[in-house]
C-alpha cells in the first residue's frame, strides 16, 4: 500500500547550514508515527520541509505517492496536509470563535458546522468560546490549534512538540486525542522530545540524530535506540 507520506534521501537546511542529511521515512496511512530525538536532531526541520516552508536541497517528499517537493504550504494544505508548528499558531488577539471562523474562509464548511464539531471534540473550548486565545492556558491554546487544524479535515497531521511547556495531565489528554484522531483514520506524524508519552500512542517510531533517522520500528523495538540518542537522558 502507498504510504501516506514518504521521505527519500531528504536533505534540507538553512542557507549554508545543512541540517537534514538524507532522511528516509515511511509513514503509513491512519497510524501514529512518532519522530523522536534529542535537541537539534532535525525533527522540526523535517516537519518544516514536509510542510513546504523549507524546500529540500536533495531527495523527495511523496504525499500519497505524489512527488510534492517545492509545493507551497497552501497547495499542500489543499492536498490534505496540516502542520501545527511548535508554539501552536493561534491568533492571540482573537477569541476562540473568531480563531475558528478564520478557518472557514475559502473552505466548504459553514461556521456553525465547524463550531459544533470543534466544541463536541473539545468541550473546554466551548466554555471559552468568547475568550481571547492569548489569555487561555497553554493546553487550551494547543487544543484550539488542533481544533483549527481539524476543520479542514486533513488526511495527514504534523504535530510539533505538543507537550511543550504543558502540565503532564493536559499532555496526557492531548495524546489521548491524538490516539482518537488516528482511530478516525487521520495519519499523524508527531515530533516529541518526551519519548515515553509519544511512544504510548504511537504505532511506529523513528529516532533521529544528527540529521539522519537512525532507527525505525514499533515502540518496543526503538526503546534502546531512544536511550542511546538521548545519552540516557530525557527519554
Ligand atoms: P528541538 O527538539 O530542540 O526543537 P529539533 O530536533 O527539532 O530540536 P531543529 O529545530 O530541526 O531540531 O534544528 C536542527 C538544527 O537546525 C539545529 O542545529 C538548529 O540550530 C538549526 N536551525 C533550526 N532553525 C534554524 C534557522 N531558522 N536558521 C538556522 N538554523 C536553524
């Protein structure tokens, strides 16, 4: 079966700084794949390259078997890809409802439809629908970012460090949601520094170090590689 996403010998970086040095990764449909690794391994750069905000200098990105190198983020979004960057990407000076309304423009869904499905999935956002996003807790902002991303019914969701700066309980809740989304058929590639949590919902994991994927496998198979990559540290 064609992969939802395939990276083949992907190289990319920032000007003369080479970060990705030949990344190979196969992300199957409807599963959660965790991309793990220590600080600076190149995880965020990999997501940026898949999401079209960086152009590969070598290698290929295939979405559902289609070569998409160089496609713009908006073209990739139309192809069903949604990237939630580190730091979440909500509009802090708009309310929850207004943040959701922004996603309706140019789409095929009405605002009431989007609000109903978002609030059913995230009851906490319903309670806070009139609150400015920037005044909500980090976890609530992450929920809003995820709700915004889901309004376009993505086929492939790229999540970058959803646990960043959040309390363990709320992170658990967010990861439960990641598991539910995969059960609904959305393919998820999640970048995470806290390996244990991501591995608890992942079907497959890839460990990255120094701009390469060093190990891939099922969560139990990569445990040792995760320890090595983190030098026995934060994993
Ligand atoms: P972290 O877990 O700390 O976010 P990461 O694995 O996601 O790490 P990246 O953010 O992809 O790592 O960074 C990989 C390398 O690229 C690092 O050495 C970083 O300093 C560098 N880098 C990242 N963004 C830029 C940028 N905009 N300009 C120049 N170098 C960058």
